[in-house]
C-alpha cells in the first residue's frame, strides 16, 4: 500500500485535493479534523495541554490564541 502525505499552506488546495481523493474512493485521513476533536470539549488532549500550558483552556476547550501566546513564553 502506498501512503501519500498532502501538505501545504493556507489556500494551496489541500481540501480540494482531499475531496477529489474521497470522490475516487481513496481513503483520506484528515489530521486537522482529528486535532479539533482531541482539543474540543471532552477531548482527550485537553488535560495534557492544560497541564503543560496552564491557562490555555477556557470553557472546556483549547483556546488557540491563548495557547499560542503561552507556548511562546
């Protein structure tokens, strides 16, 4: 089995390419979607992220702006 990694910056067409793969019945793993689930309310990554970066979670989810600011300190 071949595994292809699809990377690129914002607006480079990654979602469009992934959609074409899906329509062709080629399995697609969306790492961004997985990260959002892990960091959403009840997500398994919340406690470890808060432990490593205190104050980075608000209302039971990761506050990406705060996490960015705290992680640069």
